[in-house]
C-alpha cells in the first residue's frame, strides 16, 4: 500500500510526497515507480494518488503527466535513508554541507537536466575555496546515484568529471589554519605559557591532545576507568558529540578508532596530579570521583555540575594563549592531532604505527593526510646525512 510521506524543504516548509509502484498496470514508457512531490497537504497528495491509480487502471496515464523533479527533492528523499545509516555527527556535518555548498548550486535544477558540465563547473568552483571539496563531489554523486536507482535519470554525470588537481606545498600547509601544526619548539613554548597562566586541568587536557593524538571528541569522552596507569595506556572507546545542543556519548568514529594508546611517563604524572586535584573539587559537591563513568575533564558552570566540557573550551584556551604569546601561530584544537602526527613522522615512525595510534580506518587515510610530511621528513633525512659526512 502506497503511503503519503512528509518532508521539509530547505526553507523549513512542510510538504508531502509519495512513491507508487505501478505493478500490473505498467505499460511501455511508464516507469516502474512513479514519485510525486510538493503537495501542500496530505489530503492533496491522497487525491493525486487516487487520480494516478485510476489513470493507470484505465491506461490513461501519460508520461507527460509527470512534473519536473528537482535535485533538492531527490536529495530530501535520499536524506531519509541516509540519516539512519550514519552517526549524528556525520549526519549533521553532511546536512550543513548540503545547505551551505550543494543546494545553492544544484537545488532548483531539474534532475534530468543536470549534466557533466554542471558537475564539472561546480567541483572546479568548490576546489578553489573549500579544502575538502572531494566530500562535496561525493555527496552529490550519491544523490544522483539515488536518482538513477529510482529511474529519474539514466546516468550519473558526477562519476565522469575530472577531479581538479590542487597541489598544496608544505609551506602552504603550515600557513593554512585547517592543516596547521606546531614544531617541537613551538609546542614547548605553548606549554610554557599554558603552565604559567592556566590551571592544571588545562595543562592535562592539552597534554592528552598533543601527546596521544586523540580527537577532541575522544578526549571529552574519557573516563578515569579508561586510563590504565599501571600499563601506561589509554583505552579510546568512546566519542563525545554535541548535536542539537545536547551531549551524546557514541561509539568511536570507526572500528579502528577503538584502540589502546601507549602514554609517556610525564603525561601520566600530570594526569595523576590532575586526578588528585579533581577529586578535591568533586568532594566539595559531594561527588565521589570513583563513581562509574566519571569524566576525566568535566566542568562546573552555574547549574551545570560535573558535566561534559563545552566543545569550544579548548579553542578558547588556545586563543588566550596566543594573546599572551603573539609569536605562536594560530592553530585549532585539531591542530594538536596534526602536531602529534607530524612529530612522529619527523622522528621516523612508520606510517602503519601512526595509523594505529591515530585510529584511522585505513593506512591510505593516514597517507593522504600526512603524505606531504613524509616527503618533508625524507628531504630532512637526506640533508642530515649530507651535513653529517660534510663533503
């Protein structure tokens, strides 16, 4: 039985649609499935469905009866299934990408009229200002694949475009805020400022980020029970996400993200000191630190007692450090993950080991993200050898 379904447009307007299987009333030229959208009420959609069924039964349905289907309408239909296949963070990020970059370009276009030229021009434009433009290309490709599946179109032009080659030099990467990292000397300066002007909590927080390469969400979701001081490991098995103004603890980003990270002695010592200090802080509120699920890093703000950190807290601390030392380049919280990887590469660590430490799904991802640093490390090795032999 065909059901009337509800969806919202990009402007938030509520509309209705249906997808009807033609079955035994199908004749040449009529698709196996007929989809109609844009109805203002469910009653209007029900009326149109009843009329369609009657026309099919009387063999009076004409292909020309079908109205123009836009890219946005196909996207809304694809989105209904997509949101049940991914975690909240991924879905929220993808939804933002469609709203900000994709729908302004493709939204109003007739799905049948979108050609190779439209796709190529869009990707070329995105590549000029959006670092991760490949993600946008992939998202459009998936919606068009859905259109092919439902027989709105017969081909997916996004599959045939030529990807722009955007070569980024090592120097450009050090200047680009989205890919920045600190050198060992810069990292040392950062921690000197942090230790002199901030609390032990902030020192411990950034020590974990910089010396383990953990993602911000993984750090926010850390329980004390995840830290094994005896075996010197941190078990990363959760991720903290902030969606629709709510905190959620979810499984790690990928299967490989569930991992044990070896931790150095100094980082463990700082964590032990912070644990003692946090225990005193919690006791003031009558909270036992040994309770199940006690966060390593929590906050106390007005009525919010012992709750998850505000996601923007680390970035706020970075800004304050930079105000105190203007010679340090600006980086994001994620930049400390890049810093961890870059220093490991400079030290000659194998890419496989870095992949496992960072929790990337495959070594290809690690190579794609940090391949330029590997080349730089190779250049440095050659220079060091030449300097050593000195002839």
